């Protein structure tokens, strides 16, 4: 049995809070560069180049990539052979968020109550997902989620008779309804199956997948490819100025479901698709 002090989780979360808000991952930058090179519409190409300039300025000055530094979403995979000591895991994560957002001078965007709207002042609490896995390691994934894109996400309980075409039509319609609101080019996470809540969680987890990595099932890999093509054919384009670059990627996750249901969730991310991970 391996022992791990939760202080290490606090330190990792604090580091990732600053890192993800200042630096964009290589796969996202490469996707934006590729689209900027391929985009035939001059206005869209210019917008993509401005996005690249913004990314560069943020990296050089260690400044926020976006003014919306997001709500902290933390995914924790805990090995069943790890003994966590030093206090509450949840408290350790919240403390990491508090330190990261205060030390990084990042905007605090969380309100304590959804209707009374009083800001907590330190961007806590984080939204935490736990999973027990084999082994003696702890994986921490930190994903700050801005709400310009989160607000455009949708879920629908389709009848099984809707089938593949019903799922694809719903995903495309969600992106069309979103328009320019989520700051395209977007990344589209899709969860299919499970239950109402499971589909939504899978859609968010799909946003953590590397861009350009197809689904391991050829059936869903083809669906991702078709959906990306259909979404880009909407012509919304970067920041809504038109062009062929509305989305950078579509990632799908699936789970077994009930004979009477076909849950589908779409979680949209803006082009600042932020996440990082540490293995402790």
C-alpha cells in the first residue's frame, strides 16, 4: 500500500490552474495552425491568425488566454492501492484551486448559490469527478470550463428509433443553434448512451481527448469525421465571421444504455480547449 499526502494534490491543482489558463496544449495549437493554413476565406484566415497571436501573447507574458478563466472541473482517478493521508481530498483540491486562481491573478467566476449569485471570491468550489481504478497512482486532470461555451451545451433523451441519423442531426443542430456564441472554432464533445447524467459526463470527458485522435471504434470514428464535416459546412466560421472552420474536432464517448432509451449529450468547448494532467 502506497501512501500519498493530499498536499501533493493541492500543489498539482494549483500548478495546473495557472498552466491551463496561460498555455494551450500542442494538439490544439496544431489544429488551429492547420485550419489557418487551409482556410480559403480571407476573413476567417485572419481571425485564426489573430487567435494564434493571442495564444502567443498569453504564453510569453503568462497571461490568461481568455478573460473567462473558467469553473474548475477536476477528474480524479485514484488507485485502489493508494492510502491518502493529510486530510480531505476534496478540501485539498479546493485549496489548490484557491491558490492557483489567487496566485495566478485569474478571474474568479464562481457564485455560491445559483439564484442568489454571491461570488465565492476564490473560484471555489471545484466540480470534482472521482473514479477508483487499479494501481497505486493518482491521476489528476484539471479542466477550467468557460461558460460562453458551456451555456451552448444540450442534452436530449432520444427514442431508440431515432437511430444513428437522429443522433447526428441532434449534434449538428446543437452546433447550429450555438452559432458564434461559444467563440468558434469549437471542440465538440458527444456522449451517447448510459443514463441522463452519464451521457452529460461522457460529453465533458470527450473534451479531454487529444484533438485528431479518432475513436477506437471505426464506426464512431467515421461518425466523428462526418459530424466534423457537417458542422464545418454550417459556415459559421471562426468567431462567427464565416468560413469552413466552425469546429476543430468532434470526440465521441459511448456507454451501454437501456433498451428504451438513447441519451445524447453535446458539450461544447471554445477554441481555448484547456486541460492538463498530473500523475502522482
